[in-house]
C-alpha cells in the first residue's frame, strides 16, 4: 500500500498481516479523499476501525491537522504504530486501543471535523455507526466504507458512491 497524494504521496505503508483487516484499495482511497478534499485542510480527523491507518494518514498527508486512530486488533495496532513512525506523523496523531463503536458512541457533538470508518462488511457495524451519528453528530462529516449489501439507516443529505462491491457513503451532520 502507498499514500496516494500530498506530503507523503508515493510513500509505502505496511498493512496488517492476515485476513482480519481488509485494506482500502488505492483507487477507492483516492476517490474517497477527492470527495472530502475541501474538508481536510486543518481538520481534526478520526479514523475508526483504523487497521493500518491508511485513511487517517492519507488525510494527514493532504493537510489535516490531527488524526485519532481507533483500533482494537493487536497486529493492526503494531502496524499502525510502525506506519506513524515511518512517516514521522507521531506528533500529529493519537492511537486509541478501543472498540470503535463504543468509542464513537461516547463522543460529544462536533468532536471532529471528518470521521472515516471502514468497519468489517456484513456485520451491521456500518449501520450501528450511522445510528450513533444520528443520535449525536460527533463530526461535520461521517464517511463510511461498506459492502454493497450493507443497508444503512436513511439520513438527510447522505450520498453513496459505488466502486464494484465497495460503497462509500458520506453523511453530513444535521443542521
């Protein structure tokens, strides 16, 4: 895997071993970052189900001020820490070992500018995260990667882009 653009564009990052983590492809990550590019300069970013940290690192590379990475898998946490060190991103990032849904559900309103989430597909986690966001909009924009078959709760202003079996849904906070 590599950082697609920005300060660290072209730099390689590691992915966690095994099949428990499904890294977002460069193509989908590029589309994702292009869709949120106006939100990134100076942003406070949250990367839920962080895995390698590719989404938060890509956001930092493109001008986000700070990123919080939430992950609970030990192999992914090791790779995430190594990726932060390799890019020299430690001063602009925090890692939280926690269940991503519990972490998100405890956040106050407007805690972040942009939230990226890439939960495991077909387990209801994407829908549960949207429900938590509807209850307390903890960011200006929630961005979720999910499988084509995952059904998310209806929200005003949400838009979904499809890339094969992968979907990206963007949900603005209600006004």
